[in-house]
């Protein structure tokens, strides 16, 4: 089944901004794949394999998973301790619930493609894991991300995932539990559950139908917000541009900014514009740094607050942990043993470093657009020169 433009992954966006669906469909744009998204796909593939084949993910350490990016380039990911830890938490959570209900893994629906003709002929997607245990429908979504923390409560993406199994089994279902497992999250709980009712899921059928219908009207509404983050129509969206202009005029009241329609620019215009954008990025970085300095001194920055980022937990005394748990866990306490890099190996091979050459190759780097010398010269100009004609009140 092809990727639907009203799929679960885009639910938060098209619920809030119906116009984003047609706007994205009209853009002939191949976006570079987000490295974090590619890594997430690899983790999902490992999870599916371990669930379907009943394998402990730590048995897969060292194996290679291939993932295609948006340019059809192959990216290889080696299963490491980080991957295995995430998938083991996901797998053990589900197996634990099955054990409570005396069920085996045959009841699991893993990476299941579905359609929802009751809602719309193009509605559908792929669920990570769903199953029915007694009178409870479980819907699990594995998240590989570290930064954006996801809450299952009223989560439109997860409720969308749960609709097909709910509609298929609703005569037996008295409650629905949606679980988000995010083992690599930097803060909060790794395993989050939210319970809802058949009444709420039935109402969501109508919510989803209404939301999809609003994307199909002749002039759908556009609304800018946090859901714009991964929308490829940002460069052509008047709503996003108006919001940016409003904020820009708060800082530069004498400026009348005009945003171009990105997809209507020529290659020559783009070549002239990119260096200026690099200069603007420098201003933004400086502004953010100055704001942090003021906030650190106790000055209130409206709409912002100082907070500490999350860090992974650390052992107070590693040897004490080994002494306490080695008898129970043995070598399972330790992570992967990795081969040193070519540069590190050469340092160890004090004589005959060339012997390593037959075992080493240098892969091609990823394609990227970089500025020429002339563009770099422009970018290095002082901010004052770039904006010397701008007057601030």
C-alpha cells in the first residue's frame, strides 16, 4: 500500500492544518532524509524481526540493517547495545502483558498494514503492534526518538493506529490502552500508557472522517503551529510566512519583509539567496546566545525559560554495580565489544601500518550543497554591513 497523504504519522498536522495535505502534494520536492528518522526505521525493523521470530535483540548485536533514504541511497546500521536496549524494553513490555493474560505471541499483530474504508478510501497506515487480551485492546507504538517526547493521551496518531483493530473487535472490547514506548527519551517515563473507552474511539472515527474531509475542500484552511516542523510546504505557506513576518516586525519594525514562493525561484535566484541566509543564521545564533546570557543573569525573556536538558543516568561506582549484580546477570551486564576504527588500529600497529590498507576502504560521503569561495566571502561579511540600511527604533 502506498504512503497515504492522510496517514497516521501526519494526523496531528492535517487535523490542525487541513491545507497542508494539498500544499505538500503540489510540491515536487525531494527532501533529504532526517538521520534520526532513518535510525528510527532501522530500530523498527529490528523490533519487528525480534517480535515475529521471538528473538532477544541482544542476540542480533553486530548484524546489519539496511535502510533506504529519500534519494534511494542505502544506509547501513549495525545493531548495537543502544538498539538492543530499546527493542528489548519494547518486547519485554508486550511479553509481560501477554504473560499476565496467559497468551502467546500468536495473538500479536506486528507491523500490520491496514485500510479504513469506513473513514476514507485513502485512510490507512501500518501499526507497530496491536493485540486483544480479554476485553482490552492494546495498541503499542515504538518511538526511537530522543528529543521530542511523545504523550499517548489523546494522541491522534496512535488512536488512528488503533481504529482498525478496534472496529474489527469492538463487540469484545470494553477498554483500549494505548502505549508509547520511547526507550531513548532524554526525560520522562520510557513507557507511557493511556486508557480510553470504546465511546471515545467511536467518536474518533467521526473526528478523523471530518478532518480528512476538510483537507479535500476547494480552499482548505491553513494554520501555522508546532505541527509545521516536518511539513515540506513551509516554503510556500502564506500562514507560516505571515507568522514569521509578524515576529520579524517586532524586531525590525521599519522592514517590510516579503517572502518568495520557494518553488517559483530560479536556480540563479537561489544561488544568490543562500549566502544571505547563512548570514541571517549568524544573526539568529548571536541573538540566541545573547538571550541565554540575559536569562542566565536573571532577566526575564518572555515566552522562554531556562531549563536543564536531560542526561542519561550514570553509575556512582561501576565496580559496586558489578559486585552486586554479576552473579545474577553474568556477562549480560556488559554491552557490545566494538572493533577499533582504522585510525585507532594504525596507532596500535606501530610497525607495518600499510598492512591494514587491504582491509580498509573510504565510503563516499553524503551529497550536500556547500557554498563556493565567493559565497563564503559574502557570508563572512559583518552583520552590520549586510543590514547597514536597516534602521531600528
